[in-house]
C-alpha cells in the first residue's frame, strides 16, 4: 500500500526504459505559461498506455518522488482519485485507496486454506504489502521475501510508511537476489510460496517465473506437505484474460493436482485481476469455515475478503470459465505469452 510521506521535488524528468522490456516512464512537467490560470496549472495527468489504441488517464495533484535502479524506474504520484500511487516502469503497481483488494486477495486465500501456515516465501514483493498481510497471520513464524531490486525495496521502505512495521518485523527475512536462484538453492521448504511478481512482459526475464519447468522443478519441490503455491496471474477481464491468465492456470494444472483460479475487480487497474492457487491437496473449506479461520488466525479486520466473497471470487463469468476449460497453452521458456508491455506512460 502507498502510505503518507513527506513531499518531494516536482521538477521535470525524462526516464529511459530498461532491459525488462516494460513500459517506459516519461515524466515531463514543464512550467505552465505565465498567463495560464492557477486551476489549469495544477491540472496534471498520468497516462498509462494499455494497448495500441487505449490509454488510462489519472489526474494528479503532484509527483511526490521518483528514482531509478539498474533494473527499473520508480515514481510515487499523488493522484486525485486514488491517492498515492506507486509506478514502476510506467506501470501502475498499487494505489493508496484500493491496494488492499490486490494484496488481501493474493495473500489470505492460500494462508487460510493451509491448515497451519508457519513459513512463507515471497517471490518479489519489494513494496512490502504482501509481507504485511502475511505477518497478520498468528501462526506465521518466518517470512522470506526475495526481491531482485535493492533500490525498489529501499524506496518503498522509505516512502510507503504503512509497511514500515512489516519491514522491521523480526519474522521477516529480506533477501536481495533473483527469486528463482534463491529458491532453487534454498535448503528450506515452505508451507506457502507466493508469486508477487511483475506481469510477464516480452523481452524481460520475469516470464521465466511463470513456466511449467519453474513450477515443476523449483517451486513444487520447495513446498512442505499440504503446501500451497499462489501467484498473481495478470488481467482476468472478459477482454484481457487470454493474455496470460488462462495460460498460467492451465500451466499449473500440468504440475499440481488441485488448481483454483479466482478474480477481483481492482478499480485503479480498470480491470478484473486474476490469481491462481495450486496444491496437491483440495481447497475444500466452506465460507463459514473460512470466516472462522479469519476470526481465529488474522490480526485485525480484513477490509475486502470474507468467507463468502472468497468463495464467490472462484465463480468466474461464462466467457472466462470457458476459456480456462478450453485452454491448451502451456507456459514454457520457448513458448510464452505476454501482457502488453511496450509503449509509454507519461505525466504532463
């Protein structure tokens, strides 16, 4: 989640793209003409290119901070509608108003379905919000969060104040490394493994963490008995679910005995988003049983999930449901699918 922070400079900037192949972030905030009315001078917009002929626009109060690492560009924007927003490589990651939808949906379902989750490995998650939600579970004793980008972690630790308690927890082990490499060499096994990764983008290395070989040879062997793997799985709307969501679901079906897809609408993403859980043990709790576990095991109130909403999120609309049933594509290094990832985002 994007939290309160001290204001920073708002000088113009131009940020180039990077080897990850993600969208470029070009922040260009020229001084307004002297004769421009004050109310127009304050009207700045962040535009994100979703497709060749589609953009989303967010009105801004200001650009609070920006930075760059060897891997990606980072910006923290104060939007008029969604509050503070974290942007990485020109792509909306989360906003102050609705990040709880994404992070509660990513973290709590696998930890609630697991009978006694004690150890969790988070791939990515540099923002800190995934770790924050994991640490709300009373049974959790150890959380390993592995993110490749030290600068992103430092940026979020500094400016996303809502996650500072999570970053300072004695239960959190923060590792800066490639998640694939770290998980492969680890001698430890985990009750839950979480993929809080960027979307698979053409030209970037992240798509390799969505492949059948990765799930089969690295993720699954690192799960304890009754272990559960969960991953964010990209856009899952009627018009967007075939980009990667249906393929990730089908790929996991080739590795695990039980696979459960579920979705939620995230307003700042302007789309329905998808997640997929996988295990060799069934997901067979009722809404009442889930509510009991929420009450017994989670510190504080959840803002989005309940037993009823979690169960209902697994009921997909007919179009998406049929696509998942009929999907034959299996994610491999040589045959991958990608979300739209070239193009630009800009502030002006």
